[in-house]
C-alpha cells in the first residue's frame, strides 16, 4: 500500500486497463537502473532521484516529480550553528557517493571554510558515526536527516540546518530504449 504502489497501479490501469496487472520487485542502489535498462522492470516508482547523470545515461525518461528533497546538514545544538554558512573547521560524515561528496566539496569550496570529510559507504553507518561522535556534522538528503533525528535518543538536541546544497526530485522513471 502507499503512494508509490498507487502510481504503479495507475500506470497499469492506463496501459493495460487493469490496475492489478502489475508485479512489484524490491530493488536497491544503482542496480535498479540496470534492471530498468535491461527490461527486467519497466518502471521505477521510488528512489529514482532525477539527476543530470541519470537523465542522460540510463536510456530512461522521468515522467514527473512526486517528491522533492535536497542534501543538507544536521548538527548538535551544542555547536550553536543555525546556518550551513557558519560551518567551519567541522568534520562531516557523508555518503561516499559521487553526487553527495561532490555537493559537499562544492559547498565548502564556495564558502571557503575548512572541513574534514568522513566518508561512509552506507547510510546506516552515517547515522551510527554521527551518534558516536566520529563527526560533528552529518550531510545527507533532508528527508533522511529527519528520519535519523527522530531516531536519536534526544532529537531536540540536534538541528537540521535550513540550507540545501542540492536539489533532487523523485518520481516515476520509465524505460525508453526499445520499449
């Protein structure tokens, strides 16, 4: 159940005249685009962030945005930061992924302040590292930061800064090749 399932059923109803003529497959990471390219699936309804690289590399078409997000920062209240533009001489946990690290580097280059990258391969590791003090800032999509903040023992002692250093929209993606 849910919004993404409803989108899939709506597509099945529009294409086949039957909202139940759909099968669902759990996919994760970049492999979901390989499945789309090879025809293993015809539609990605979730977690297919619309980026320039994906828009031009995967022989796919984004058909509209259903969710907007952007990379931001979460910090302990005790540091006193109220804006990302105040960040200086901080260690930042970030996903070791091209786009998130590139966004982080560009942001700190632009504001010309010092920082240290603390890269992790998995989002769950980012959360654990931040909670254990292995970095004093975490940078990730705002929706994910909200989820992590809610899971912390004392959420009120952590602040998600208002600035976003990227913009990303999510929505259904369809295979365009020989489909």
